[in-house]
C-alpha cells in the first residue's frame, strides 16, 4: 500500500520490463556485442507471473528473463556473473527513481548459468570436419547456434568441439519431421571420415 491506497505490482513490474527492453536494444548496438557468427547478447522476458484474482490488486509480480551472452562477456571463470551484475544495476537504477519501489526494491534470483562457447575457426577439428564434408560432396560453412548443447561442457573440460553439423531437417521439431536419405548418408560419411582422419586411421 502507498498513502493508504493499493499498489499494483504488475504496473510496477512494467518499469523492470522497460529496463529489459532497453538493455536488449542498446546491447544489439554495442561494439562489444558484435561477433562474426554469434548474435549479440540479449535479455528476453519469457514469463510474467502476477495477480491473484480478477478483482484484486496484484500483490506480487514475478518476471522470468532469459539472458544470453557472448563468450567475450563471460567472467574469468567463463560464466555470466558480470552480465548478471550489469542487469541488476540497470534495474535498481530505474526502480530507485520510483518512490514506492525505492523502499520495496525488486529481488533477484538467478537460475542455472549455461555458459557460451566458441571454437576458433583455425582449430584442427574444424578443418578436419569441413574437409571431410567437402570430400563427401557437401558444401560446409562456418556458423553458430543460439541454443545450449552438452558441447559447452566438453569445451570447458578442454575438449574442442564442433556442433550443428548434421543432415538438413525438414519440418524440424514439428509434425512429420524427417531428413532425406541422401543427406543422412552424406552426413554419416562425413562423420566417419572425420573420425578416421582425426584418429589417424584413414586408409590410403
């Protein structure tokens, strides 16, 4: 309550949402957020949870925000502590300007930190795979993916890893998802050839 009147938690959450949107806008333009392959780091609100009943002022509102960051934004341990601190500072700076929120600042709870990774294009495993793909009749090109894979754990353990190579999926993650047989054969040939070349057992 404020001055005897109710405070709408969802309305107050809009101030935090505005910060998230502004961080995303500014981040896309920052020089330190540009990468040859990867998209800029971003903050996206994915869940808004507030309110109790359709005639009641909401007493609380919880926001869930998905944050992605580039390898260059990771801290010395490879995680996003600095990114998290930057977001908290930005949110508290705006909410501190609100009289009610100054006395009732938002709290933060951080979930799992799945760190980003990249393998240098000059690493031998990259050349091995791309050469094998070309030998199997493919047209390989370097790129990126913005989802998390177990490969990040292998990289942190010191094992260089490449991801995203496979047959082209049709209707991926949808009804009747499938791949063409010739794509599957070419992919299998590429992986087999890559493994043999990497392990030094390719037949002459």
